[in-house]
DNA sequence: AAGTGGTCTAGACCACGTT
DNA sequence: ACGTGGTCTAGACCACTTG
């Protein structure tokens, strides 16, 4: 439907198929605008997308080039993901198990993270995820009850995010994350089967709605030997 | 000079000063285009920048709003930074100390990360950073010698990145990072003064040039109690 | 000098929310 | 019905690189 998106898709496909080889020029914007029967502005907008994805780079006066290793880096723009054995996880059995599900008044730290008043309650959920029967991560999650009315344990087992999007009509606007190495707690030792001197990778996260309202605070505590956090950081603005 | 950038700067300033309050509408694009004497397309491009920075969000048919907590999240778009005591580090003495500086043939892993051939040499640099006399991080860094001809220990103590930009005329195009919690090595225990069961936060990083050439491979090993990694992730494309 | 990508315009139509 | 932001055009000028 949207022209610049369709053009971006086609060019991306050509790069992936090798029709536009890495480290070479692709046709200039005027040529492409004639090929696709659109204005040059529309072609440029398509190119902006591919540049944000890290597939191409442009030199004024020179032309538009396919990056070396475009295919390696071609994961979604600014994608961030956990990686571990999760990578080749297709054949494994992934389980989620709720350890606890309560409503409570949060402590000061969580109140500040979620921008709540003194008497605003939150859901406090602790879940353990196992892969192939082995523990992987414990997630401690807090939602303001006011934002997710009618949350049940059943919904938790499906997708809270889908529920919010479908039933409440809300969208996400980003997240703040903090990653640390920490020593295992008693909780970690019990559920993650950590040894005393096994480190734990903790990802602390505040997720926001589109309008900036804090919506979820969570801490994921990951076994050090099975999970890592990866970031693809693409330079967006040249000076 | 560039109009849409100047307009973005002015609007950003108004948000920061509270002239456009959080969680309220700002003037529509037609009004703003009249105020600044530009076309609406130019105003929209300015708004695109502020949306990427997480300061505003837009609803078709409704208008453009300042996000809640715009000022909190207003750190540079997609900024990533180490944080720790580094936060309030203005008053402290930061030192860097080179532990070793060699040229060698890299092992397979580094050869793959830097996309090198069998006989391409690299600089192998190990540096320790101290704050207020206490060890903070050990950085193991590898550069292909072919990309940084004439690197000296003196340049290392200033800024390698500036040297590359100034003297070699090269620009950066992004990075790939992987963050893990690991157990301390003998090296860590010796230089970071880690105890046997202190975890270490390792940041593995491949930095690329603008054209996609891998340029630096490094591993930073951080004391767990003084450093963490933070990420601001802003949603860019709504579906 | 020619060709490239970056910016900007004035106007048009559309999709969507609000009224 | 009206106002909003999103897309798109045809053409213009500029900054820059390359021959």
C-alpha cells in the first residue's frame, strides 16, 4: 500500500539475493524513481529506511552503496534480543511456570519506576522459565493494576502484551533497560539451581506505553551460562 | 542552516522549558509551518526527529502530544552508556594504564570477528582503567594493523577514535555488542582485584566503519559492583 | 562540468479521530 | 463535516565528489 515501504522491501530483497552486491553502488535515486514510477522523494524515503537498518550508506556526490556484511547485520533495525541456547531453541521444549501471582502495595523503588502514588496497588508476578526441563530465567514483574484491569493467571500464560494490545487498545512506546552482573540470591539458588559462586545476569526493565506512561517494571535473572544480551547499534545521524 | 533541524531544536527547547507541557497537544503542523514560514513537509521532518528522540508521539486524526516523562527519557535518541559510579564521576580522578601493547596474529575467533585473512596481523592492547585509584575495568582490544597504520602507545593514551577520524578520514557505522555475566579469570583477579566468587560483567563489542568494515574487536571486563549497562530503546515504527 | 544525494516547496489526496 | 497527521508529486536549488 505505502509506496516507499514497498520500494524498500524490493531493494532489500535485491540486496539479500545478491543482485546488488555488497560493497558496490546501487542505482541512483533518479534511475530508481523512473523504474518504480514514483518521485525521487519517495525513493529517498525508501533509502532512509534501508540506511536505518544498516544495509546501505550514502555519500553525497558519490552514490549509495551496499554495506559490507550487510547480510550479517541485517537483523531488524536496532533489534535487541536475548540470545543463548535460545538461538537453536526450535527443537526444545519451552515451559513457563508461575511461582506466585499477587496484588500488593509496591515499595518505594517500584513506585518510583512506575510513577505511582502511595496507595496504588500492583500485580506482582514471579515466573520461572524452563527449557528442556532446565531452569533458564526467573522473571519478577510488576504491573499497575489500574492499567491492566482483569489480569488473570490464564492470560499470563498466553501473552500479557497481546492482551493489552487487543483488549485495552494500548501500544508500546519503548523501554529503559539496565544490565548488571550480580551474585545469586537465595531465590536464584533455589529456582535457577545456581551454585554459590555462579554469577547471574540481571536485566532490569521499565516498559512504557506510547504516551510515556510506565507500564511494566521487571527484573529478569538469568543463568550466566545460558543467556546473554545482544545489541545491534546502528549509527543514524552523520555530522 | 538546515531548517527542519532548527525547528526541531526550537520545539525541543519549548518542551524542555515547559512551554509545551507533558501530556498535552502541541500546535498542529499547519500552524507551525505558518509560524516558521516553511512548508508542512519541513515541519513534519522536524517532528520525525523529536518522535525518534522519544519526546512526542502522534495520533492520526487527533494531533501531536508531548509524552509523559519526556524530560526523563530525553537522553539522546537510543543512547547507550555505561553507568556506575561513573555517574557522579566529575570529582574523581580517572586513570588509564596500558598493561600490554603487541602486534600478533589473531586466533580464529578474532579473525572471524574482524573478517581477516590468515596472515593479517592485529594490534592487541590491554588497558586497565582506574577511578580514584580503584580498578574499574580491563579492556582487551584488537585493531587490524592494516586499518590503523602507525598506531602508537601515545595515541592510545589520547583517543584512538579521534586519530582515526582526523588522520585517516574514516567514520563509524555502528557496533554489535554482547553482554554477559561471567566468572572472573586469573587476569581479572589480578588487575580488578576480584574475589573468587565476584561476578564480572563482560561487554564484547565489534565496531564497524561506515562502509561495514569491522574495525575493532574488544572485550571489557567490568567489576560487578561499580558498572552496569543501560539502554534506552525507543519504539520507532508503529504498525 | 556532470552527476550524486540532501533539502525544500506548494499543493494534493488519503486515513483516521473528534465533533 | 471538519481537522489532524501521513503520503506523494514535480520541480527547484544546494553541497559535494568525481572525472
